[in-house]
C-alpha cells in the first residue's frame, strides 16, 4: 500500500513539473507558452508580447480602466466592437467583479511586417476570472479556445488590434461569440 502511495506521489509530481511550460521570464498575466510555439520564434519579440500582456494584467488586477485602455490600439476593431465598446464592457466588469485575473496559454505566434508596422497574431486559449462583488462567489467572466489575438506595434508598444477584418457579414454581432477583452 505504501508503494502505491509513493508511486502516485511521484507520478503527480512528474505531471505537475512537466505541465509547466512557462516562457523564459516571469509573467504577471499567468502566461504559458506551449513548447512547440517557441520553435524559431524571436525571443525579443516574445518578451515584448509577454510584457504587453503583463501590463494589461496589472491594470486588470488594479481595475485601472485608463491604464488598461492604453493597451488597446487606436484602430481597435473586434468583429465591429470598437475601443469605446470595450471600454464600456471593462467598466461593467470592474463594477461587478473583484479579484480579477487572467490566464493565457499561447500555442502559436506569427509576426508580419506591413510596411513600417509589425503585426502579431497570437493563438491563445485562456480565461478571465474573478469574484462577484456582492456574494464573493468565484466566476469565469470569459474564456476562449484557439482565439487569435491580433496585436500591432504602436509607439514602440504591442497593443491589441482586435479582428482587423471587421464584422463578418454572415454572422450578426449579437449571435457571434465575442472575446474582445484579451
């Protein structure tokens, strides 16, 4: 019986150690990067992208709407939702939930140079979590699987750009799943 418990403990420890695929530097935003996503990717760009998520996470944890909105690009457009829409959504999130935090698992990166601008496409699975301010009940505010975050480098900082193709004419905005927050 002791041998079974020892084997279980060893297996549990191995699973925990092997499942932690963190990026090379510490991150506030609980960012994890799948090892396959790192192959051939520019480490400096990776650090910059993670730093952008960290700055956004600090603003989220502090419920600092102004600091958070500085993370969104001036031409932000996510399926027709603009910066003003996201600002309203974040204000509502901050008014109803506390202890907010996010988690991101990056599985793919793509960088494109468009003239003088760089654009990043980061495939991510993650979530936004908090606690109801009235009851204290933990809640998943938003979650996403395989969402492609579109970022653009503006003023030497990576900022969310949203879905630059705009709203899909075949899917009304009210019926499409939206994950504009990250």
